[in-house]
C-alpha cells in the first residue's frame, strides 16, 4: 500500500469517535454492489480473527437481512427507541459475523436528524463488545452517509467502471471534502481486469486532485464473476465459497483495510467483552468469590 492509500483509508483519531473502530462502506450511486461488498468485507475481517458487527444503515432500502437470509425480531430502530436491548437486536449470521439489521421501508434515519444521532449513539454502545464495526450506509450524499462517515476510522466508496457511477462517486467525495471529512478509499466493483479498475480510479483521481486539491486512492477492486450474481440470488455471501478471483480480491481488501486500523483499537472491544463476562448484570448477585 502506498502513502496515498494509507492516508485515504485512515484518519487522525477524533476524541469523540467511537473507541471500537468503524468502517463505513458507501457509494455515490445505488446498484453498485455496496451491500455485497459490506457483507463480504465483514466476513473477511471476521475470518482474520476479529469479532465483527455489521450494521445496516441504509435508510428505506435496508436489505442486509435478505442478503444473509436472516430474520431478526428487532432492528436498529427498535434499539434506538429503547424497545429492545443490543443483545436482542444483534443476531448471528453466516461467516462468523453478527448483524444489526435496519428497517426496510422506513425513512426515519434520513428524515429525522435527532433520531439518526440516537441510532448512531446506540451503535456506539453496542459496538463496545466488538473489535470492528462495518457500516453499510445508504448511497448518495444524505446525512446518514456524512454523519456516519464522520465517526469512522476507515471509509470505503464503492463504484463501478460505469461513467454515471464514477460521476456520482466524485460528487460524494466533493461533499465529504466540503464537510471536512477525509476522502474515501475507492473500490471498483465488477471489473473485467486490473486495467479496467485502474482506468476508473485514474478518472476519479485526476478530477479530485484538480478540483478538490486532494487525491483519492484506489483501495482495491472486485472482479466480475458469475459466482457473485449467484451469491445474491442464493442469499449466500460469495466469501463463503471455496475459491475464485473475487474471493481473492475481497481477502486483499480486508487485509488492507485492517492494516490501516491500529491493533490496539481493535483489541479494545475484545478486552471490554472479557471484562463484561466477569461482572454481574444490573440487579444480579455477584458470583461466589467475586467482590460485591
């Protein structure tokens, strides 16, 4: 990874940022494979030995549950409203990850800034037992994207070689720059080969450097494969397959993303979780031999 890539995927620690590192997966345009990337990235990080929470923050179009074929009783909005506990809302999913699902058809995250803030705060509390949080945000330039990005240790924008997708990704980068949020690393999805990924990234890099005075870095790319289409249709992440070029691409992306997050930050969640197991729950009597 070169210096520009490292700078794009990481940021100076914010005193108000969550202690458990968040990774946001976003995109300027819908339909570029953002949720597929977020889901498989979470699995890739989990397979590297980390406890991962995947959060669906896509207002109105939340569908991580569909991709993973899970049916939770509660969701993020229930948690933000105090209608359930984090333990009730977070469910286990294939690939060794845990998931906090969003509510499909609801626009509260996009239309109610106060509710969005409560939801993000609820995620921060729930995240204390995890090593890494992966957030699948909505596409576009709304507050759910910018407010989530501001809390993240790493930000990834998914695009395709399609000119419209590249244009919308630049618009997203421009908005983030005007808000004082670092530019994301760029993941080019559905490419035929490395050259196609490099051409798409070069277009973004050239325009961003010229008009924003900063460079966007290529975080990686995912090859177009029949297996990806089948994985969505079968509701089974392609990272659970045995082999394939796209799987190799995703492993490389997971490793690169993890390399930008300090190991000490990733260990915090695990240490807190171990401590919680030793302490009694509110109203519960301490175990014998435990100080009252």
